[in-house]
């Protein structure tokens, strides 16, 4: 059967410094435990402007304007070597500012829980007029806005979450239930942000690829949020809610979870749905995680850096039937970390990287580029987590050394050649393998690389249900064209095809006879 | 260090005392490993968790250190840990963690 | 040194995870009283 293909991938970043301060868990916990802490006083001095966030080299890579290879050559620290004059619009994605995002949240609100102030709403309408992703219908959905005293009252008396632009209150998000913590204002805010950011990137994917929203059969949402009420905390379903905003009237979908490995699991499932012929076009997507904003902010502030975790991430990938052109997903070479695989780093890497390669008769060096966990290193290094992608590349190289496929002296060289610097925000599922799919697709089409491996890894133990780690991988490969993949039909197959053709002919004749009879 | 983990360490130190209880770390990086060692010996220097201002006096070792490595079955160590010796900065991690046992 | 001791294991998702250290410590005759793994990402 023909392998499914990656038809395209699009990416989104949203610069949300106010949500970082108001809603990131590092900040909310600190506010509860240490309301007078110097961190909370000083964080304001470490907030980036939208222009600086756009000019930040890794963000430009994430939206496709700079390639990962170019980033590797750029001077660091990147936050001090901004690319001034950069555009918020990229070949593979876009960076959205916070005020516009509030409008997207309003449009994504199905239960009248998002309130935006009157004057602010007017400003947004002006700003978004002519925006290619934000329709006239969306503008009318913004309504005329609310009086500021109504919003202040909701925040003061009804536990609504404030929406700020700096000092100024411009809106709020109401709780959806008085007692149910799963419908609290904070949770509704997180979920609406995840939905809205995924909806933007879905619309962008549809528009940029020039496909009809109606052609999408199924959507798999792979973020780390959970929507439901007190009777079913993770009831779901973000996918369908996002599809609704994307205009995908012929789609349903579901949410797939696996911590940071969610997107890779989602893509494998999408590949299976397409290859089996169940669906033709499946979109795998994920929006941003508000809770993780400023997660390592204390270290950034203490070390004099800007608080770099001020971006929500998003991505959307379209998996479709083999078109003979776009890169294929090798569904016969899926890597997976099993319950019994063992949790040592080498056991994990063996299961995710080496096992599928061995099955396909490939060596570790036969993969031109590995996409691992692509966190921006200057976010994680000051926090003590090291350079995560670099460590992953060294692990893959070390595995090659252990297998005798590589000389130990060449370990760092291998890591450099088959890897790339991290360029994705620390948004959990967002950096995990998927950020490179857009570049991988292009590089495979241009014959710059032959194969790429996309790896997703997830810290399941954070959910306190198991101590196990998880990971899955798949290989993207150049498409050799439909012809080569199809084998010559055998005698039995020809018989079957002939029988099918005769049956169809007979059906048509019967139907026509029926029409003649006026039925 | 994660607050939940700090609480568990505190409870266990209370239960078993600091004579026969040791902490073995697997940190990826020198500074974070040192921070963990400091947290369980002198108290949480970031003043974020339950061990802020609580010097438990526990001795912490990184799994890379001779004191631990030499007592582990070499085959098991090879299967579980050795690959990471090629990946992480072993000397820097060991030097940093050791400081908090001497001080 | 480890024999007869009680051990708390604090692994790291991007370093050596808790359960991998646990496998090692088990062979040294120590009693493991708690295993955790930290995650910074």
C-alpha cells in the first residue's frame, strides 16, 4: 500500500508577555507563596517587546525565515544579536502580537466567557481589517465590546482572569462554573488560548497550501491541555472545536495525548488513517501552553536575561494520500519505546532510534537530519537543563559509537552534521520533533537530504501514574514517485479488478433501466 | 528542585535521620546537580520550596562519582548509565556536586 | 559505602532518569526509599 505523505506544515508563535506575568504557573505559584518576592518585582524589567521577539533569531527560524543551518552560524547569545528589520510573517509561519491574539480568543469563545473592552475592541477591528486570516465574519463576532466597569466588576467579584496590555485592563475571561475547578477562569483561559492558537495555524495551513477547508476529513489535536468538566476532566475534544473555527465542515477529530510526545503519536496515527484509506486528508495540530510561560523565568531574571519564555507555540501538519511527490512517512519503520524497553537513556535511544533503523537495514548515519527535542538552548541552559537538542544528538552519536558505527572521536562532528541548534519555545509538545517538519519537507523535495527522523519524547512520570518515560519516532523519506511503489498486479488481482469492473457495469445498467422506468 | 520532591526528601530525612540516608543524583548539568546537592544539604538556595532555610545535612552524590559507580555491578552500570558519560560533562558535574559534601 | 544505606534517587529526564539509577543502586545492596525524575522542559 502507498505510504502517506506530508503535504505541508505551518507554524505559529504568539508573543504574550502579559499572560506570562498573569498566568504562567511559575508566576502564579510565586504570587501565592511569596507575594513580595523580588522576582515578581523585577520580572517587569525583563519583558521583551514584540519587535524584539520578532527579531529573535530562533523565532525567525521557527517561522521559516532563517534556516536552522544559518542559525548555527549566527553569533550568540541570540537575544543580544537580534535580526532587526525581521518580519512577523514567515515562509512557514507567523508571529502574532498579544492584542491580536485576544481578538482570536474572543472569536474562539463559544460560551460568552471572553470579554473585551469597548475601545479596545474598536482598535482591534481597525487593526485586523484586511488581515488575511481574520475574516469579516470574525470582525463581526468581536461585537461592540463591554464597558470597562463591567469587566472590572467581573475580575473583582467573579474570579474572572484579567486580560492586560501592560498596566491597562482590556478584557477578562469568566469562569464557566461556580465550583467546578475544571471550568474555572484560569482553565478556560488556558484552553481558549490553546484552541485559538491552534485555530490560527490551521487557517494558515489551509490558506498557504491552497486547499479547501472542506477537504479535511479528520483533525488530531496533540497539545498538553485538557478540556472537560468535573465529571470528565479530559473529556475533550479540542480537535473538533478547532476544526469549527477553521471551517472544516467535513471533519471530525479527536485529541491524542502523550506529554511532549503527543504530536509524534498524532502524526503516526494520522499516517495510519491515511494509508489504510480511512481518510484522505488528516491534519495534526497543537496550540500553545499558557501554563509554561516563564517556566524558567526565575533563572532568566537572576542571570540578567530577558524572560525568553514569552511565546505561545502552535503547529499544523497535513498528512495526505501519496501524491507521488511530497515526502513519505515510512510507516513500516516506526520507533517506539515500549513498557518493557527500560528507562536508561541508551534503552530509550535504542528503542526509538536504532530499532526502526535496524528493521529497515539502515545505519544511524543514514538519517541525514534528526529532529529531536528542539528547545532553544539559551532558555534551558541558564535553568540547568543543559542544551537539550545537543544532548540528544550526542546520545544518538554515542549509540552509534556503542554499535561500532562511529569512532568516538567523531562524536561531536556527527552531532553537528546530523543535528541542528534548537529553535523552538519550551512549550512542551511544541519543540518535540515537529518544528523541523516544514524544513524537512522542503529539503527532501530539493534533494538536500534523503531522510529525516522525527522524534517525540514525553515525561509521563509528571502525571504521577507511572514512572515510565515515553517516545516514538518516524522517518520521512524522499518520494520516489507512485510508479515505483506499485508492484505489477498478479493474476489474482487482475481477476479481482475485472470482476469489480463487470459488477460496476452491471450496477450502472440496472440503475439506468430503473431510471427509464421512472423510479 | 521540584517542590513535591523537596517535601518527600524532608519527610524521609525526618523519618530516617541523615546518618544512613544518602541522595543519588542524575542531573544533566553541573549547576543543576550542584543546586540539588545544595538543596538537600544546606537548604533550598532559591527559597522556593519547603527546604528553604532547612539544612538537612544529607550527603549527595552524582551517579557518575566513583563512590557510587564502584559499588554498582559494572554490567548494570554499563547498560543504564555509561552512554551518558559520553554525552554529559562528567568532570564538571562531579566537581560541582562534591563541593557540597565538603563545605 | 552503599550497603545497608537508605537511598533517595533524584534523576533527571535529560540526564540519568530515576529508574535507571534505581537499577544501579539495587545491585549495591542499598535500600531505595524514594525515586523521582526531574523535568525542566
